[in-house]
C-alpha cells in the first residue's frame, strides 16, 4: 500500500513539473526584451523586496515589467524609465540608489564602520602589548588537567 502511495506521489510530482513552463517573452522584438530585462534587473520588486522585478513572479512585478516595456517601446531611454520608477515609487525601488545626501550614509556607512573597527582593534592591541605580563590573569582551567595528565604519563 505504501508503495502505491509513493508511486502515486511520484507520478503527480512529475506531471506537475512537466506542466510548468517558463513564460514566453511578451515582446516580439528580442532587442526590446533585452532592454526590458536590463532595466528590470535594476529595480526591486515592491512585493517581494528581495528580488528584482525581472526575477519576481508577483502580479505587481508583471505590471511593472509591462510598464517598462511600454515606455521603452515609445522611445524612452533606460535611464528615463528608471527615473520614472524612482519618481513614482521612491529610492527604495532601486537596487543601487543614487549617491545623494539622503543616501550618503547608506553608501559610506560600511566603510566608516570598517575603518572604525580596525582603529578600535589597533588601539586595544597596542594597549595590551604595553601591559606588563603580571597584569594578565593566569589560565586556571588548564592547570588541573595538566597535573592529571602528568600523573597518567608517570604511571
């Protein structure tokens, strides 16, 4: 009985996988579709937030890809389409937001944190190297274990 259920599930999974197909590009022009993909990769899906519009399967992403396709078909440049989407949805829609005063900390923050961390590490290590050895506490956890090992080796 268990074998029949396993066989049934296997057949069901295979039939579902065989029925799943990738959607055909909506544009007949391959150059236009390549431009749509290029622009869609630069924009974040507002529903998924961790995927680009090109990767997302959400309905809003389909609408945004259609909007990009229409704008590019009417003669807008890639930068104009990205600017239109940024004006409409804000800087959050861009995976790589423009460097300006409101995003300066976003761009400079990791570098500032890295330099600050290295500076703190340098100061701490320098202070520790100047300390006398008697300021350090001995390791008490290792002493009894070493004594037991010495007894076992002597026996």
